[in-house]
C-alpha cells in the first residue's frame, strides 16, 4: 500500500534536516542542543543572520514537522491541543512575572534543575500550582523536568531572562485575552461585523472604549513602555536581513527617510553598512524627543554634521520631503491600517516622489494557502548548490506560516489591519499611482516591497 503523503513528508524532512546540519557546520556554529544551558547564535535573529541555505533549511524543517503533525494527529487531539495552547502563554508569563526564569538561570548548575519546593519557598508560592505550570512550559520546550518535580531551563528559555530580546518581545497587555474572546461575536454578531473602520474592532468591544488602539495605548502609560519594547524587538528581528538582503547601492537618492522610524535603530544599521547615505527619522511629536536623545548619544558626529536628522511628522499629513533627493522606508506601518487609511499614508509619500525615488514597504507578504501552488524545495536551497530530489511543499509553508497568519488576525482585531498578499499589495500600490518594481524576500518573516512612480499611468 502506498503512503504517498507520509513518504513525501518523511523524505522532505530528511532532506531539510540534512541540509540544516550541513549549513550549521559550514557556518561553523555549535550543534543545536536542548540540554545546553548556553544560548545558541541562531536563538537571536536580532544579532545573528544565518546563511540563506540555513534560513531556508530551518523554515522547511518546521514546515515539514507541522504538515506531518496535521497528517497524523487525530482531529479531536488537535482541537484540545489548540484550545490548551493559550495556557502555555499564561504559564511562560507566570514564570517571568514571578522571577522563576531569572532564578533558574542564576543557579550554580543551571542544567541540574531546581526542585519545585525550593522555588515555592523562594517566591512564597504554592508548589502544587508551580509544578503544573512548569510541566506545561516543559511541553512547549521552555524547561526540562530533570527529575520528578525538579526543573531546569532549556536553551531557548534564556531569551526570557531579564535584558534579553524575548523578555521584551513577550509583552502582556491587560485585557488581551478579552480581545481573543470577543472575536467570534465581533465577526458574526456585532453591529460592526461589516465595518472595516479602525474605530470599530474587537479591541473597542473588549476594552469598552471609543479610542483607536494606538490612542488608547498612548493614554495608558503602564502598557506604553512594554508595547514599545515589543515593537522595537519585532522590528530588530528583521534589521540584519534588511541591511544585508536589499541592494542599497542601487538606490539613486542620497537621502533615506524612515517614516515612523521610532528610535532610529534601522537607520543606524543602514548608515553603519552604507555611510554614503544621509538619513532622516520621522515620527510623532511624542516620540522624536526620545529618538533625538538616543541618536545624539549613539551617533553624535552624524547628528552634528547633518548626516542624520530627526524630525516630527504625522504620516497622515502630506510628506514634506519632496523630490529626487529622497527615498522612503515604511516598516511595519502599512499592516497596522485598513486599506482606506493605508492608501492615505502611502498616497502622501507617493506624491512626494521624484522619478528616481523609491518607497520600501517592509512588511509581511501573506501567501494564499492554496495547495495547487506548491513550492519546489530545491529552489529554496540557494546556498546548497547540490542537485537533489524535487520535493514539494505547500507554498505557504504550512505551520511555518503561523506567525504571518497570526499577525494578520492580531492586526485585524486591534485596528482592522491585516497582512496582505502580493495581489493585495499590488492593488494598494497601484491605487496610489505606484508600481512594484521588485519584491525582496528576507531572511526574516518580512519582505521588502520596492515601489516607484508608475509613469506609465501618466501617459
């Protein structure tokens, strides 16, 4: 009896893991190990950029594992698995907020494990509550139960330690669970079920507020800082690839304007790699004071000689930097907004362009989950050079696309935004008098969508 799908996935996973192993060795990286108490370079994309072959091999491995799980797991187990996933989030939050994560990282022998009774005594907690929480985290691979009711951090959990990227990415906004609970009512039953307004979302229902999510966050400083930290890390995850994978030397404009550029981290990285550019960071009035202070501290010479400027600008207003001197970056801006608002933002920038100017939209590109549009594995292993079997996987990479699809639902519930497909990007861009000149996939979850004035539309 032929087991076509099972055989295909087994062969594809073997190919992916063999390539992963080879790429790790070629990159002179240490072997991956869950037993290790030391962080691995691949654990932090904000500081280490893997080779293209390594990036693709890891993504393919994860896609195969997800497809394999979908194939062999019973539907009833799958239902329970999905419903209980939310408890995993709450459990890691608990370990962080109680201080257990930091304590487990500081013990003399972190791989040996700490008894739950010791943790309960240290933090004045109930061990009968701590053990199930730690076992839930162990099932997700964050900790190991070294012996009955004794626990040690896995390598990956070190990202949650104070000061590390995962700690900042792992924000918890009070009431966030309420948004999730509101979704079915909002989509199917509420008066807003057909609305695409950023003022009529699951967020307003859950928080009982008329404010747009961004306005509410600004008015609630207790969540403003952690959310700003989260967004900073989310951006930093793609920065090394943005700098390395886009042909910056081809830009014909001397000045790069980062619209909504926050604390200026992306511009700083670009200037480090390409010092011939000048740069401008634009953001709201309440942000630029902080950004100016950071830039004056980190890049005093660039600020003093005018290479780097920070200026206030609301991207819902006309763009003041006009003409061939400027190209523009919109990173993680467009997915925040529905098409109407996104068209306003992009349209203001489009009207400022000269013929040589470019707009670089840095955002996720959602791939339709259509089985017929399968992706050839061989074409992905750009660094391998080897000719091998042509396994095929769904073009959306199955479970490896969950970050994109999850982000799309999150943006929808918060502000009626979304992660757009290439067809949707093309429609949005064309409506602003632009054309897509290229799409650059990154070694990250995002891509760079390069746009220029559509001079053909003017003929």
